C-alpha cells in the first residue's frame, strides 16, 4: 500500500464478547460504528444439578472463528487493537497451561466453572459467616458466583484431580487476554469485582488464610495473579505470533486488559457525549449517570469519585470499569427471565402465540411487541398504558433479591388476581411485572442516593432495552430520562473500546468512551403518571413488609 493510501485507510478495532452460550465479535470503527458482527454457539455441560461447566479450548477456538469472520476482506494493517470481555467464569490450567478438569468425570477439556454454577453455595455461606473485612466491599455477603467459594469447593472436593494439579486460576476475561498476548497480567475489573483484590494494597493474605486457601499465597500469589492493570491497558507486546495466526491478525496488534461482560456494556454506553440532548447530566461529571445492562438479569452500574458504601450493592471497586473512579454495582437476579416466566407460564400463552403467528407474515412482530400493542389498545387513547396496572401488583424477587436487600430467601408475589385467564389478563400480568422491575430499579436508586450518589440520567443497553414499553416504564417509574445507545450492541462497542485504548489511539478510557459511544435515542418520563408511580411504589414496599411479616408469623412455633 502506498503511503497516501495508508493515510486514507480506515482504522478498525475488534471487540470480542464471550457470553453464557455464545461468542460474538464485531469490527468497530474509531467512531464506534459496527461494520460487521459474527456469532458462534459454545457448549455448556451440566454434570450434576447446579454445576455448569465449559471448555476454555472450545471458547478460544470459537473466538478465532468469529474474529476471522468479521475481519474477512479487511487489510490486517488496518486493525489496530483487540479487546475481550466475558462472563466471570473460572478457568483452571496446569503448570504447562493445559486444561485441568473441574468435575468428577475428570474430562480435562471441561475446565471452566461457569459464572452461574452454584456448587459452592455452602462454601460461600461459610465465608460470609467468617466475616472478614474484605466482605465490606461486596455488601457484606459472599456470593457463590464469586471466585473464592468456587476455589474452596475445588480444594475440598477435587483435591487430587484438580486442586493439586492446578497452577493457574484465571477469570475467563483474563484467560482470553493471556491467550492473545501471553501476558499473565490480570485486569482490575475481574480481580476487584470477583476475587476480593483491593488496590492499591492488593491481595489480603489474611483473608485467604482465614478461609483455608493459604496455598494461594505461594510465589506472590502467582496462581491467581501477581500483576494487575486497569481495563484497556496495553498487555505484553500485543498479539503473540501464535495468537495472531489463530485469529488471522498481525502479531503485535494491541491487546487491551479485559472486562467482565456487564462492565463492557457499561463502558459501551455510560460515557457517550450528550451535548444537545437537553439531559440533566449534560455538563455534569460522568458520576451523574447510571448504566443498566438489562438481559436475562440486570446490572446497575454507578461510578463515583470517592468510595461510597451502599448496603446490598457490590463495591466500591476502584478502577473496575473506569480507571481512577469507584464503581458500585447493583443488580436484579432475574429480569428478562422473569418476564418470560410470567408470559410463557400463563394459560393464554398458546392463544398469544396463535395471534402473533397470524400477524407475523405482515408485521414481523415478536410476542412482546404484540403485547405492547395489545396494551395500547386496552388503554383508551386518553389515558396512559401504565394506569392499567393500578390493581395488579408484583414483587419481582422470584429468584431472591440481590440489591438493595441482598436477601436470597425472598420470593415473588402477585396481588390482585381473578378467575379470568384471557389474553387481556396475560397482558396485564406482563405489564405489572415490568412495572415491578422498574420499581426494583427505583429501590436500588434510592439506596444509592442515600449513600451519596446523585444519579440524574439512566443509560440502558442489552436485550430488554429493545423493548420500548420496558424502557418507557423505567423512565416513568424512576422519573429520570433514559438514553439508548446508537449502536444496540453496546457490549461489543465496550470491548472494542479496550482495543482502541490499548492501541494508544485515545489517551484514556474516558476519551475513547466519549468518542466511540453515541446517544441513539432519549426517552423522557411522562410526568402525567408521576403520582401513579409514587402510590405504586408505596404498595411495592408494603409487599416486602408483608412478605417479611408472613415469614415471621409462620416461623413462630
């Protein structure tokens, strides 16, 4: 290529996202536009109940396949950086970096304990009871989805076949950046959020000793990570010869320190330039924003300049998403999954499917856009759809409460059912469920506000953000405007931001976010329904009080 041609050539970054059941990649421009995307499924094994296992070899192979697909036909020299995000699953390798089995079957290829694997619930409870000071940063409760209980489970249950052979325990995002760059440097995102690491002091040796894992202290914690860096920092000398050949890219292409998938979504939306959209967060620091990554479950990400402790909310985590700032991470365990559960479990669901089928060839609707239209026709034109939910109330913790109560024993509740089971009733239950989830977000916002956060605008991404009614109800119930990203695949943009940052094209994550994340659409709250939601929120809190009262009554002997 001549020099003039090279100067004209566009620059690209690759973002790779390893989700629960698939690997995706995108080719992204320096302005944050997605040029091409590709997806490949990955296997999940369930050797026994609550055990979920994957293969790191298969995951890496699928990463290579999707990267080759999205970069097909592009000059390798135009691709300047690559970034990875992934679920916070646990990868186990031996001293020659070969996979070590994590289940009784002993199949070495099955060497990843998945994020949603709850085998270590009993170990997590023990760690919580132990009450070590590191727990203050996870809302006081150790989750079975974090890594210490999983490591303890492996030591106690697979001592010979796994624990004694293991030399490297990686969070999946760090495994991917190691595979790409050969660097054992861990991202602060994974270690701080899931492993109890706390910069600047680092590992707390007394914690690992107190839970019976003092063997991890050996060799300056080399098994779990001796060196750390903030997300987006360049790793090693970029892609190794071997990784470059696997991925079909040039050796030396910049590799950024990784992120957990939800945090990549946060990075892909929260930093967008909002000038000209008349938003209350305009001209305010980024700390006036909250990112909601809404899919099967929802993560609520808020950042602050000083550490803020919020009951039932994880963090404060320094540099876990945006370097130099503290992250608080709230969450709802089931959101998209709860909506599916309510709709698909209703007697009128078959009727709903038939209706959608009849209209499909013309409208291209899915069941949710059909239900949204159905609700609009049920509300007469002079009143808001929201008001249809005035006598049906849901408490949404069908899988326990993560934030702000951190109470896994809570259950779901529905108040206001009748004998009728028509399509109208199904639509109302769907509406009341979405309202409950939005009030759950308000509940988290109130706890964060009390701790010192000042959140003025919500930034939504993920599957549920494609549901217009879900988004509008979130704006209405919280009274805050909602920003949707211009590129719906915000997680892939977030992963590409890491590559852009590592290539030194942008001086910081903040600059890369501002240039690569774009505002797509702004949804303002409907002030007409403000008092309706104020009343409905009082009912919402009353449902919690009632449930606790009922538990107390029934536990009396």
